[in-house]
C-alpha cells in the first residue's frame, strides 16, 4: 500500500478505524480479499503470493504493509515483503535477523490494544506506538508534519469524519474520503492516483480497504473501484 490512515480513540465504541489504499502496477495480478491462508483474510498478490493487508478475525488483529525508502536487500537473498502482513496479523514476532532479506518497509500491527509501527530502512529498525488521534503513514513513513501535501490535506478531513457508534452505522464519510474525496489523480494532494510511465505501463491505485475494530467484532469493507464510494462491499469474515 501507499497510504494508510488510522484513527485511534480508546474511549470510543469503535476504538480503531483504518483506511488503506493500495497502489501498484495495473498489470500485476491479484484477487480480492478472502481466506487465502488458514485463519487469515486479505487480498492476494498472485505474483508473489503474499498480501498488502491481512486480518485475523478471531484475534481481531490487522497487519498492513507499505513499501519504504532506503537500502535494498541483496538480490540473491531477497524475500517478498508480502509475507510480513500475514506474520503480523498472526501475531508472529519477526526476528531482526530476518530483516536483512527485505527491502525497506513500514509494517503496521493493529488490534484493540493499539497500533504499532515498525519502520525498516535496510539498515536499522525503528518502532513506534501510535498515540490516540488521527495518523497517516505513506511511503516516507509516519508523517506528523505538514510537508507532505497528501497528508496535510487528508489528515484533518479524516479527523473530522463522523465516527459511527456501532459497526453497522453510517460509514459514508469514511467511504468518501477513502476513495479520494473527489480530487483528480494528477492533483499533488491526491490519495487515489494513476500515472502512465514511459514504458507504457500504468501505476495507480488498485483497491481501497476500510476496517473498523470494536470489542464486538470487525467491519471489513473493500473495493476494487477506488474512485467510487458506492462500490464498497462487505468482506465475509466467517
């Protein structure tokens, strides 16, 4: 993924809301979320057989991945980063000795206890626990200032979005923002993008995930039509 927005309010009926936008080459094959791995639900990348976001419904855990910046792993021993969200959602600790096999990444672990962010730049691992509030993580990492135009535009909007008091409540504000709030893809603030490259390939937003965690369960919505707030569908968790 290239953009994640997280809203944390431990006192709310729904303590955690997460929006994730996946950007990728449009010709890279994938399938929508399902139980493609025992006990874990997420979209599956058919090229590397991993995922960008995984959910363990029984444990109410989320693992989400963004590519990072830094030193690439040696080509001979490089592993796909697509297994990292699966390991995080399964509650598995990633040994630091394994990190040298991965290109830089930002890995989000979320459950009802909070949100933890691991950032690997190919040299050192950094760990942060996100405090209550509204946060955005992009490929440059956890952006807390106003320098990133996308974050500066969207973070206040996510912070003001109506927070439902129940999982089956009104999610229209979140769907509208998650699908780009009407900004054109060439706007420097855009969260839903589409860029043609000199070699003819297209890089753009392929899907959007909307997740809500509450003591009573999980709401998992997904769309492969990232500009249409009406296109979300509920992902079965059983």
